[in-house]
C-alpha cells in the first residue's frame, strides 16, 4: 500500500497539515513521535492562539486539533520514526514496528529547546520556568525574573520581558556575552536589566510549592553560592531542530534547520517541511499551524501534478 501522505510529527504544524490533507481526501497517516504534541505539551495557559478568548491549556489545544484532524479521516499512530528513504518514489518511512511508503511526506518534527539539565527545571516547566518570552512574558507583569543565556536570543528575550517585569536579571556562565555588540548595547542600556555573569544555575526553587520562588547561583570562579529571588526563569540557550533523521537527504542550514522554498517545499520533490523544524525565527504555535497549512496545500498540488500512473500506483 502506498499512501498519499505521511506526516511526521504531531504538534500544531503536523496536526494542521493532517486536518488540511484529511479534508482534501488524502487520507493522511500521522506518526506522532516521542514528544507527541510538541512543545505545547509543556505549556500551561496559551492566551495568544486566535479563537480562544479565555485562553486554553497547551495540552487541551493539541487535543482539540487532534480530534478535529481525526474527524476528517486522519489516522494517527503512536510511534517513533527510526529511518527514512527519500531518494525516490515511493518515499519510505520506517518505525520500529513497520515500514510505510508514500507519495509525499510532510516533516513536522519541530525543535527542542536546550535546557540546563536540572531536575527542578523540568518539574517547574510551565509553572514559572519557560523557554519562550513571547509566549509567557505577559504572566510576569510587575515581577522580578531571570533570563539564562548570553547570546542574541537571550538579549532579545530580556529586552522583551522588560515590557512586563520590574527587573530582569541576565545570568550567564561566562564573563563575556556571545551576543552581537548591537544586542549587548541595547540590553546594557536598559535600566531594568541587571547582570550576573560568571554564574551557573545550580537549582531552581521551589518544586514543593509548585512555582518558582528563587534560583541558586554558583560563581564559576569562587564556587560561592547565592540565592536570587525571582518569580520566573526564562531559559534562552538555544534550540536544536529535530532533523537527525534527514541528514544527507535534505538540504539544511548550518544549524540543522530544514531549508524550504516556494512555500513548504524542501530540496527533495514530494517532501515538505513545516513548523519549528524549518522556522528558527518566530517559533509560535500560530506560525507553525500556518506553515502546516502551507505544507498540506503544497503536497496536494504536488500529488495533482504527478503522472497518472504514479497517482494510482
């Protein structure tokens, strides 16, 4: 059996692609992946997704999208893709349990935020710990918070958060920042931003209370530990696109993000990419959903353009 489309990933991009391809009678197969639902599954209240006036919990938004896609005939399986072969039709997608063949593949594997590796960080994710200032900054109005990181992304997050917080402390493990000079100058010129350089995060408190109350910092030169009272911690040390499956088969940029052109097309005919796996700039649920729609429409047009014997083989 050769399927019309296989969608790898089940976040906002993958599920939107599933909805559109299902409504186009393409009978999509969605392979969820290990992190089913994507980064929204680590999010509490989402207030910036259109259509939900009172906001919606991240997992509930994913559940709604999943049910909507299934309503129109999308098949969703709980499995992890282990290998792909994209050199010729039919395209091959393998899991530990089965091998699938398809005329088109939509890649929506997303990107994973790099974390500090602290147990408390995972426990408090969505309860004061965040990896997205644009998503969660609004919840910290009038509070003191910290941004961990020293690159351009960290400076951008810190500057954005000054719109809400009374004080933003930038914590970086080195004495110098990696950010560009222009971004450093902007951040240093902002009176709301304070600095804790040469400092590593040892602990985020308080898992017992279920909310962030402070963080323990360790001076990398002296080893001295100090407590920094904060209500929120934004980890801004970068993202890693989930593209290891596609190395050597699809064109990527220097950081491993899939390159797309003319919509959601990749360098391989019949293979499309959407969401954070190809977007390192916006990284929002709504933009991921938008590119999921693009990928679905591009896949439908590609199928329509195939020779008749390939459409039915």
